[in-house]
């Protein structure tokens, strides 16, 4: 089992990273927020889990242990595969997932691509009691100037395949409604923008 990786980032694009560990490039599927935070040529540490299938060995990686723990809980829910679990963590922070589960808010999960009403309800039921919803003061924030946050998120969204117009409209709406803490957090604005753009969009472009 590969539980973590540390090394310089060779490629950061879409929803995956390639990390050089001892001369071997490991492809890691991850959230758009982590791809955005990563810098090619800079060292990065990620918590990982290896998903073994008959036809593939796939690494999924996260910047925090909380994200990895929630990912592993999600893939234990009937109907939630690794890609869907990654989609949930791309749209919601672990604290938001915990809050949605604690309040039985399955609507929050229905907004995620690949999660239907039945599966969304199964998530809240299956994870009940397994997550602790934090207070607002426990939620980590990566601060930055409003302009810098907007520019970074726009670059991430257009890099994922959305048009500049759609990205600008989504980010403007998010910034108008977001709390001060969310508006200062690149990952938070990115998650909210992705949720607002909706599951009908196709994320990513061929490379």
C-alpha cells in the first residue's frame, strides 16, 4: 500500500498530479484545489490511497489526512466509487461534508456530478455518527487578497475546461454571496464555483 508521497511536482493539470519520487513519476488523482495549490518543480507531500482493480492500479491523493479519511469513508458507501468520492471532495470540504451528514442534508450531495438522490441519501445515512461537524473556528482558511483569489480560481476553472465567460459569472456570483472567510480562501471559492457551475458541465480537456 502506498500511503503517502513526497517529491517535486512534474505535472499539475486538470484533476491529477505527477510527483517524482526517487526518479519514478507517480500519477495521483486529486481535487482541483490541490492541483491549483501545487507548483511544478516544487516539492509536495500528499496522503494517498491505492485503489486496486482487475485492470488498473489508481492512486488518489489529498493534501490533508481529513480529506483522505473522508474519501475512504465515502467509497465504503454503496454506489459511491472512487471518482464520485473525489467529486464530492472537489465540491465540498471535509467540514462541509460532516455538517451535511450531521444535518441529514442529502441535497448537498445531489449537487455533485455522479451522485443521484438515492446515493446522496445513502451517504448521509451510512456516514451518520462517523464524522464530527466542526465549529466555524475549526475550519482552515487559506487567505489571500480578493483579486488574487479570483484570478487563481478563474485560471483553475478555465484550465479545467470551462469558458472564461462561464467561469467569470460563477466566481462573481460566489464572491457576492460568500462569507468573508470563504471569499479569502482559494479552495473554498473554487469548490463553491464548481458547485455553482453544476454537474451538467464536463470538467477537463484532453491533453
